[in-house]
C-alpha cells in the first residue's frame, strides 16, 4: 500500500473514505509483488495497481462494491483461465490473492500516521492483518523506526511479537507475510500479518574515483541507491566528475568504511586497482554484514588480491563472499556497459537469481519469497 502513499495521504486530509485492495499472496509468475495496492475513493477515482492491468477492472468493481455496501474485508483470488483466455485472470500464468477493505478517516488513523512518516522520508513499517478472526481482519499497526508503535492488532502479546518481526524486516528493507499466535496461551489467536516496509535508501559505496565509478554511480542512483564515491586523492574527488553521486568523500577507503553505518542492503564496490587501498578496505568490508562486496580487476589481479587477503588474516568463509572479478559476463567494454554488468550482479545476488538468460530456463520467472530474517541474529 505504501506505493500509493501520497494519494492516500491526500484522501485522509480530505476525510474521504476509500477502498483499499492489497496483494496479500502471489504464486507463479504474477506481475506485481506482495504489498502492492490499488485504492478507489467514493468518486470512483482509482490509484495504484494490483496486477499491471490483467485484473484491474474486476478489482475496481469489487472496491466500489465494498465502498457502497460496507461490511468486513473481502479476500479473493485471481488466476489464469485455460478454458477462456478472455476470462478475468492473469494471462502471465500466475495467481494472486487480494484483500479489499473499506478505510475511513477514523478507522485508518494509524495508517494515516504511517503515511505521514513515509512522505516525510522516515523509515517505518505497517503491519496489516490479512487472515484470522473476522473482527481482526484488516487491522493496521504502525511501527516507526524508533519509538513506540501506534495502534493494535488485537492484543498486547500479539502486538509485541509483530513489532519485533516488523523491526527485523525494516532493517532488511523487506515486505513479507508472518504468522503469529495460535500456539501458546499468551497468543491464542492465530493471525497472518502482512508487514509493509518503507526503509531508507540502501547504500552503494564506490571506492575509487575512476571513469567506471562515474558510470556506476549513475546506474546505482537509477536503482534507488544512496551513492557515495570515496577516494583518498582529492584531485579526483570532485562534483564535476561525479554529478550523479549523492556524496563524494576524500578519505582513505578503509577509514571511511570503518566510520559509517552499513546494513544487509549495502553494496560495496571496490574499483581502485591498488593493493594499498584494496587490501585494508576489503579486509574490513568482508567482515561486515553488508549485502554485497565486489572488486574490479583481471583474474590475475584477483588471484594476487586473494593471496594478500589470506596473508592479512582474512578467513576462507569471508573470502567466498568476495565477487571478483566484479560483475556478470555481459561482454562489457565501456564504463557504462561495465556499470550495467556490476549492477546486474548486485541485483542477481540480492534476489538469488542465476544470472542466466530467461530463455534458457524452464521454471518460474519470479522467485519465491526469501525466508524471514532470524530475529535472534538480525543486526
């Protein structure tokens, strides 16, 4: 639902009730992910999407019905019809489940608070009950990045468990379904909750103020990263050379990395080609819980670099995390092509993709959901 936060916030400001249709389950090759939403107000204005066009008309009609007649939230499924290709369904062959609920100014107060946080650029999570006892279906809980949560899903114990999961997902920047309750006396009600997250932009740290860094900074920003270019040589770290970078830093790479915060979504790209920069930097980067560490260079350079890292005491379980030579084999030559090669590898690694042409495969295109972070070990 946070994909349409700006419009929903405007409707709240005008005290306009609306119907909210949220994708709560996806299987097969569905076009849009869980958490995507479409909303329809009393005047028939629609915003957002749940399928990229396949079933929008049917969902729109269901939203209008819920708005006109009220009642509890409605769950419905849409899938491909082999008997009638023109029937309501997903022509891509997948299946989605949608929850449609009426949201009014009073009932959606907690969502309104979350929407304000999103529009202000603050990280937060929104927990939405998508399955469970009827009286809890559709309830919303706002979990800010810091401070107490806002609202309740049913009880103090359920809220406590959901808030813990929501904060873990927020750290990972992921939207996911979770199951709570139903197995202890403390949480007797079993609820399925969809946690929507709005996290700060992930960081791309580019070390080495070279031409390849200029192209990579542009590609990284296009993908939504907060891009930093860092180099110890002030003559090269200028705004004119890196107009697409959010931040340009003149410092020794390993010293800068040690001084900043990183997380599981951070991508570290080492383009320096200089052992006096590379080795202390990679030694530190490989020990951090970042999402991706890559280093540019030939296979010969890579082999020598690995030998130096071993001599520096980097254990094998950390060395296997190093993507070197950096990027996928796209036959890239120019800095721009190389930037696509690197970002393609980052995307594939983050989503556990194979990097192979889709035309060579036979399985599903869209990957299954990644497992929930371990709350006991999440950073």
